[in-house]
């Protein structure tokens, strides 16, 4: 006869990853039970938001056998590694603040990553109670003009502009350190998310709450994924064509340049540069793209074998 433990280890169940601790994952089943899971081999790398098949290895433990087909995946990368943020999300909320001042380069890089992954974006400027907020909000008019949703909010006082945009969706929150992301999550979840750190410690990782991705349900149809704060959004995994396509205001002009391999730097007959000259593309955005392209080329020239890793 087989023992109960042996029978458990033969059971395969389906669930969703609700926390990514790096080497271990928290998987929620349909009955709301949660399993602490490891991955079976490096190919079974999972992300918060993934739908997975899990083989039970104990009453509250499992091993991820398979990751389901993803609708989307957002991650960042540099010349050394990739860092997965989340999968199967409906939108990304980029949280900014006037103090400490947000990095516009970070904002633009985040937008490129989201556009490349085909994920809609909300830009939320936090800390509306600060006197510097009005000037920061004015600086974001550029992004409203190219079709992004930009809102003002205060995690300490008024999140009414944000809450309706989250309803019925799984939203990924990203932002630099110091933007007030933890306070925003606390205000939305109506609890102190710092307590989740106790779970991380129990898994033996010793990590703090700001070092892993975690899903929080706001109601039956609405959830958010909190991610660690970080200072740069690497795009090493993208091709030059993907970067150009991710500049949403470039799209009407792509494919109409004089040369098929036009990189929109200084080539004659470039439709993108002509559009910028005519005021149809903001000069700041073209400049950002050109600087990004040069940096991207330099990195890839120094690390030509990265794609083979």
C-alpha cells in the first residue's frame, strides 16, 4: 500500500504564482490554498502571475512542472542577466513622485519595455500633497499628448484617481525606490504589506519585502502585483527594430523612410526625423531614442555573445 505522502507526491494540480522569491514561489490553487514551490530544472522558470502545473511534494509544498502559455511577460535585462517582473498582466502602473525627483530616463525606458511587451500603461504621479507636485505634473503633459494616461494621486491621502483604473484588472506596479510604492500598496490593500516579509523569512531567504514580486487581491476581479523598487530599466534583450517600434508616436512613420535600414539618427530621407522637424514628434522623445540606440549598440558590441546565453 502507498502511504499518504506517496499519494500526495503523485498528485498534479494547477495554480497561479502569487509570489516570486527567486528560488522559491508561492502558488495559489483554485481552493485558495497556497503551496511553497520550487522549480523543476532551470527551464521551468516562473514569474508572478504565471499559471502553472505543480506536482505535490508535501501537504503545503510542490514542484513546478510546467508554466502555461503567457499572454505577456515584462522583464528587464542588462549585459549580465535578466530579471523577470511579472506575467499575464493587464496593465502596468508606473509610479512617480516629485520628491525625490523621478528620473525621466527611467520613465522612458519603462515605457519602451511595456510597449515592446504590448502592455498598456498608466503613469501615476504620487505625493500630490507636496508643493513640487504641480511642476512635475506639468512636465508629464508630453506623455499625455502621445496617448498615455497620466493621473495625480497621494498614497497618504487620496488614491481615488487610481482605484477605478485598477478595477477588474491585474495591474503591475513599478517604480524607482522612494516613489511611495509600498504606501500605495498599503492604501489599496488596506493592510500593512510589510508583514509579508515574515513569509519570505520563513522560506529561508531572509529577504525584505522590497526584494520580491507579490500579488495582492483587492477583490474577486481585481489584483495588483508589487515589485521591488529599482533605479534602472535595462532593455538589453530588445532589438533595435523593437526599440523603434516601442516609440508609439514613431509608428505612423516607420517603414516610410528612404532607406529600409534607417535607424532614425541622421540618415537622409528619414521620415521620423522629418516628423520631428514638423513638430509631429517631440524633440525630447527623438533625442531620448537616439541616445538609447547609441547606448544599446555600444553594449551589444561589447557583449556580442549575450543572445547565446
